[in-house]
């Protein structure tokens, strides 16, 4: 995306137009700020970020049940 | 799940494939989280051989196959099926010869983009195709993703 396209996309997500699909998603419960954050990244950066999330999730999976009283 | 190693192995082996499903959504900007990799592959003989060889070092076996039953991983096995839900040393990898709502690898080719990720050039579904496939798949987990994907599409429209 060009800087202009990104700015336009961010504006649409920050202030959804009445009746738009973005507004419907917001009402559905989608956190649009997360999408703004993702759009600012390149696909490679999105992949890297998600790989880190997955690795963290693997490390803590089941941690609550492993806790000693 | 070591998605990066899986993708690099496939690309380096010159396997014809496109990333679909959750990772395609993530690379398109979705905040979705997934722990498996879904790809659609071309079914020509050469590609089946390359695909089988690329994943062989990671010991693929079918997730739904009872333990103890024999399973042979080679191009002939790939030729005899269209959906393989695999457990590998790298994690869960689902191989599909067809994508719901889109069709075969060759039919999917009209709705994909090439992007840089995992240290390689990879093919992923574009947002319109991804939305179409999720709508066609129709499972609750697919439908829940639609509002986010449609928002991204609308945000990026000219």
C-alpha cells in the first residue's frame, strides 16, 4: 500500500461510514484498532509477529493447569 | 508450529502451492491466530513428487489415522487423495487439492497475490478470494472471520 492508501484505509477504520461493512464489523465486535496495526506492517512483518505470538502461546499452553497450589 | 521452516522447505523444493486459510488471512492483515498451515497444491505428477520429497524429512502422517496403522508418504499417496490433514515434525499442515468456492490450484491462480514472507516469495489468496472461500466453507470458524476480512477489503478499496 502507498502511504496515501494506508492513510485512507486507517481513516475508514478509525471512523467507519454509517452503513458500511466496517461499521457492521465494529458492531459485530471486531477490534478495528487491531486491523489498523496490522495494515501498518508489511506481510513479512505480520508473519514474523504472528510467529512470535504462536511461539509464546506454545510456551504458556496449559500453564494454568500446571500451577502448583 | 514451525510455519517458516515448512514454507521455506516447500518453496526451496519448487513446489507449486498457494497459502490459503488462516495464514493467508494473517498475511492479508487479519488479526486471526492459527496453529496450522493450509496450502492448496497443484496435482501434476512433477509437483506431487516435489511436494512429497519436500515434506518427507518432517515425517508426515495423517492426523486422523489410528496409531499403529501403516501410512506411506509418497507421491502415489498424494495422487490418490485430495485432502491430507497431516501431523509433521513442524506442526499441523493441511494439504488441499481444491479450495472451497474457488476450485483447483489452477483455478485459484486467478485470485492470488505474490508477497514476501518467511524469507521467501510466497503466493497467498487475495482478500476477495479469501472471503469467497471462507463463505463457501461455511463453518462457524470461517464465518466468524468474514466481518474482519470484509472490513479490510472495504478499507483498502480505491
